[in-house]
C-alpha cells in the first residue's frame, strides 16, 4: 500500500476505534449499579483508551504521518493492522445509541471517512472509573437502570452492554491489541531515529512528552540517549556504600540474600531481603588492587542501563534494580535487585534448571513454551532496538519466580538476568567473556571471542535458547556426543561444529515439536541470516517478522 492510502486507512481505523471505545466507556460510566468486577473492567478500559488517545495525539495530528518525519511504512502497516483488528473487536458496540459515536464516527458520518484529518476532540479529559464506596449487588437497582437504558437503546444494545461476559471478552481483546501497539511503538521509534539528523533533540522531546510517557516510549528514549553518552558521563550515582551484602547461595550468579545498612548512632543494622547478582573482575594488568578504569566505567554504564530498564518498561523484563556495592576483598561487584511484584521472596529458578529437571510438573505445556520463547525474543529485540546488547544470553540467564499467593511459578513472566558490560559494536569487551565455561561456550557465536561483541552474537545465543525450549533439552545435553569423555573443564569445543549440530537438530526436531515457523526462526538466529543487517534501520522490523512473529502458537494453524 502506498503511504497516502496507508495514512488514510490508519486515520479512519483510528477514528472508528476511538469513537467506539469512548462510547463504550461512556456507557459503562452510566451503569453505576454494576458490580466491583465490572468496575475493574472499566479501569482497564480507561487505561487502554488513554493509550489510544495518546497515540492519536502523538502520531496522527502531524503534517507528515508516514515518511522521514513520521512512521516508516513497515511499522505504519503493522499499526494499521492493530487498529483494524480493534475496529472489528468493537464493532458490535455500534448498536449503542450513543451521541458521541453518532457525532464523530467515520462509519456513521460519511464526511469523516477517508480523510487525513482527526476531527475527534482528542484533548478531552477522560474521567476516571471510580469504584463505588459501597458495593452494589446485581439486585433491583441494577436491573431497573439496565431496563431503562435498554429501553432507550434497544434490545441489541442491552445485549451488547449488559452481558458482563461479552464486556469482559471485549476488554481483554482490546487490551491484547493495545499491548501489541505499545510493543510496536518503541521499535518504530528506533527505526525513525535512523532517519533524523537531530537524534538527541528528538529523544529529549520524547522524554518530556506526556503522550510518549503514556505509550511507554520515555524509558526507551532514555536508553537510546544513554547509549550516546561518553564514558566520562557515567558516575557512581548508583553505588551504595556503608552496607554489608550477604548471599544465601554461591552456586549461582543470582542469589537471594540480604543487605544490612549500618546507621549512625544505632546498635542494630537495618536489613532488607533482595536478589544479588555477583560480577567478578579480573586482576589489573599492572597488578594494582581494585578494578581497572574500563571495568569501573562498564559497571556504572550497566547500572544506569538497569536502573532505566527496570522502571516501567515491562517488555525489557529486567528485575527492579536498586544499586550496586563494590566488594574489593572479593574482587567483585554485587548488583542488588528487588523482587518482582507479587513474587515470593525466595530463590528463583532458571530456565536451565527447569529443563534439566526430570519432574513432569516442571515441563512447560506447548502453549507456555511459545509464550516464554516469544517473551524472551521480544525482550532481546527491544534491547537491540534501544542500542544495547545482553552479552550473556543463555537458559541460565532466564529466571522465573514463584507467586507469593499461589506458590506456583509465574511462567508468564520470565526475567533476564546476568547482563554483560559492553554495548553494541563499541567499547572494550569485559574479560569475563573470555573465561567462559564449556557450558556457556555452547551459546557463543563462532566469531567469539575473536571479534567484538555485536547484536548478531546475541541473536545466535537466543537461537540456542529457543532450541532448548522447543526440544526441552539443554544445549549441553544436545552436544554431549561431541564432547564425549573429555574433561569439560579443559576441553576445547569447536564452535562451528556446535553451530552445525544445533542447526541440524533444529531442522530435524523442531517441526515435530513446535512447527515449521518456529524452526525457521531458530535457524535464522543460528545460521547468520542477519549478518550485515543488525546495524541498519530495517533490522528491527526484520527481526520482528523473521523471528518474533514466528514464535507464536498461531503459526501452527496457518
């Protein structure tokens, strides 16, 4: 579709979605006698409606919507599909006899259809959905008001509005599509920056913009801006001193533990339960004590990255970072994190541990495997779009926490841990990468460690993790036959042979377990399909279509 036609299609779909969702919310406001569950749905609907409103103000009220100063055609097409799907989801609610809809809908007003103008009052205030102080039942008051409203709107409107299951299904579908929209927009923002000369000015404007904040773009803009900083700009603002770090286990790099603060004039130390990730540093070249200057900069840079990514950017899937503590006697840094919301304050379990476990209850269902695989890929893709790499992607760096109420693992919420230090195509590689064990070597691209770390190397490691999820077998076990009886602590592994082995397993086994599309995504990660593309504006979109979109259970029915 050409840019002009796509612009008209996007604007028309947006206007219809906004008019429909606004009238549904208005109708919900009038149903004051509804129960608390429906009030909760109204709150969700308001949040999603605010996102749609902010999208319209930020992207569709410009002179140029698609092009160098706006969305590129790839992302505009995907976003247009989201609004078309939303329009179809909300279509039944056209039956409501709502004055706002009748006044502003492009489907109810031919003069608004196919125009490049937003006639809707997008600057209006959407009142909050307040839960009544007194809980009202589905008794006589509710049905009296329902009857009065239904009499005015007709039987079809009564069915559309007052069937709670129908409303719940609609709101959940609305939520799914707007989450997809919020996932696309940071990627579209990254692609747009490749075409803009004043990158820093654009990022600063985004960080200040209210609508960008509603759409979840501000933290991504901060990460992009952070990537442009000079080494001298990083300070020790995230370092904590005068405290003692205690870990419960040294078997894994991420462990439950406590931090004790010594307060002046107090006999007792304040303590908090936290997650602790240890990062050791090598001796300096000149034998001096402490880390070298490069390591100090890398630590400060990583702390700044984690601080931003943990504050409100769910798709990045990092733990809530608090601060880091230097432990010179142990020649290491302790990165301290809080527990995720609703998580039990116990040691998390890694994806590696879950796959290695022989317990049937820890084996993911098919749907969960797709969900987890896609979540991990989306997280890596988002970091890459924001100009950062993970550097340590493996099944040990994906962890799950138990829900503090149900005590079961929150499988819908995988978290990425154990980030490496340097950023894409820049900086000195942290020495720890050269000291990888044979287990972690299986995730290393054949280029490593001879070449500077790039996004391509993250993508390769992701491919290995996706292979592990599909076959429910860890990389080490897959390559056991190649290692044979050699001492794994000293054996040299030919990483090119590892790659060939993994590709062969993927082509042979994954179509049976997860389908052809999933297999294609894994092979694309492993076989250097994206070599030479990772530094281009198009790569974000290519990775979305060639990897992320293929990690969906829907691909099994296509």
